[in-house]
C-alpha cells in the first residue's frame, strides 16, 4: 500500500507540472468545470466470513463528482460515493447488509486529448483517474453496529465517454477502490486476522453509467477541446475580420474616401471632396466648385437669366436653345439632384402653355459600346419623361429621342464628359 500511495503522489506531481507548462494562451478558450452523476453495480472482492458471499456484480452504488480541468489534458476531481452492499438474491448466501460511503480526491488524465482522438473522432473520449480519500463502512445486518469503520481509500478507474452535445456527455466507468485498514469482513460478522490479511482485503469494484454536465460560458469543454479546431476558428475569425475590412474600404463613388467614412456616397465622379467624402462647395449652391465654371457655359445661372430676360430672351428660348439641361452621372439614368431645377423650368413652362409640346433628347458620352450608349441616352430621356408625367404633364405632349453619343467634347476629359451626359429640350 505504501508503494501505491507513493505512486499516486508522483502522478499528482506530474499532473501539476504539466499543467504549469501548458500554454497559458489556451486558458479561457474552453470550459473547465463539470458535474458528474452516475450509478450502477458493484462487486466487493474480499473478505467474507463463511456462508457470506457475492458471486457477481450487484446493485446498488452511485456517485456525484465535480471536476476541474487544469488544461485540456489534466484535471482534478472530487467525488462522493454510496454503496449498499448486501447478499446475492437466490444465490445461497446468508443475509447481510452494509452501507459504504466514500469521498475521494483524484487526478484526471484526458487520454483522448493526449492521444489526439480528435484526429479521427469528435464523439468518443477517454478519461483515466486515480486518487485517494476517506471511506466509512457501517454494518447493518446481521449485526447492527453503532460503530463504523473509518478507512483510507485508494482508487483507480477508466471512463469512456460519448459526446451528446457541447453541454452533455454520456459516460461509463469501471473503478477499483482499495480500502486500507479494514478490520472486519464485508458482512461484518468476522474480524480479519492480521496474519491472514491479503492484498485485496477491502477491494471493491464499481461499474457505473451516467452523465457529465459541462459548465461555463465557452462553446466547448476541455474534454473535447482540439487545438486544430481552435486554430481553424481563429483563421475563420481573421478571414471574417479581413472581409469586413475589405467591405469597409470599398469606395462606391470612387472619390478616394471609403464607404464606411463617406457621408456622401454618390459624389459626382472626378470632383474634389473633403475627408468625409462630401464634394467641396464653398458657396453652398449645391454644385461642386470643381465643375461649376464648366456648367456655367451650358447651364444658365440666375444673374444671366435676369439679364437675358431683360434683353428680350424668355424661358422658351432658354429651354429651346440648350441653356437648360438635365445632367447624369456615368452609366446612370438618375438625374443629378441639382438638375431637377432644369426639369422644373420645363414643367412650369408647359403648365403655363397648355398647347406646347416638347421633345426630350438624350445623350451619352463616348465611353463604352456605341449601341449601349444609344440605348442609355434613350433611357435617360424616358426617365425625364417619367418625372414630367408624374408632375402632371400629359404623356401625349412629350416625345423621346435617344441621340446616343455626343462627340463634341474631348473623350479623355472626365470633366468635359460630364457635360454631354444629359437630356436637352426642344419645344414645339
């Protein structure tokens, strides 16, 4: 028994040493606490007085344990057990009964992780445990003793596991419990003579089945933790973070400011913006400063309108001679916001002149396929028509023409191309 006790002390020391050497970074990535509940059969081996015996495993024994894993390979467990030991029914033994209670502190080795079971299964596991503790044996029949035997115990067992979920596992267990200091036979009717004492006096086998419930906030428990799975999880997290960064850095309007910082996500192509992605417009007239001077050549401003009206130029001339246009972004059929005023000029004119008709003439720049641009120019004219009809102008007073590409500006100039992506008006 002294040799066994010394061996167990060495096992505990080895477990503690390995736990300290475990990579500290893995702590917190898995749950470490669990509760174990099991029950089943037992088989006391020796000694029995003449006429008393148990031929096979018989009921009942049960245990409750709490386990803490120091890392994914080694842990400690405290458990409390109860055995009701009596004769085999119908086997010819004289009747007897005793109650056996024990408390044990054990070291636990997760053999599944030591041997990398995760390489071939995520369902089956294996634990071995060994330790020592205190036992109490109380004889009930045929003698009813007020005094119970106080014993030291040494235990060793093996526990196959089947994972049911991340929180529950089914387990079976075979444990051998040696009781040191037993003075009487299991039936309590005869003392154990010291000269006749055998090595296995007080030896007890427990055969159990039960469940382990895992506690903690993490997804998995140390019993089923896999460094490969954890490494893959970290890779997946990094890929997800990288994908988010890539998404955040998308610059839809290509103004140099990523979408997640851009407060004006539809800035006109080619114009200067501030750090928030808003087009620079110092005079706050709704037109980016960078193209305002170019638009002045085609788009009538308020001062010119007043001046020309005074000189005899009316709204009809402004509309009919191309001073008023509706502009579009590249490859878009949605009018620029500032161009809605041009559409409003035509609406007002046609409301005040019920007999007037208008031709809406669409254009595109020279970038892209000619046939595609022809269709795009017609779509732009139709979009303006839809706005006019929605504003109360009869569709019968409007005609649509798609004039395709306007080659009147330099094809390589992004700013100049903005001036030809337009719809102009011709009054009839």
